[in-house]
C-alpha cells in the first residue's frame, strides 16, 4: 500500500508542475 501512495504522490506532483508550466506559458503570452 505504501508503494501506491508514493506513486500517487508523484503523479500529483507532476500534475502540479504541469499546471504551473501552463500558467507561466500563459503569462508570457
């Protein structure tokens, strides 16, 4: 179960990073 939790946390982190990248790209425009 611990492994699943770790994977989920990594997925969430990647999702947050994507959101931030999108926001930055939007700002540059």
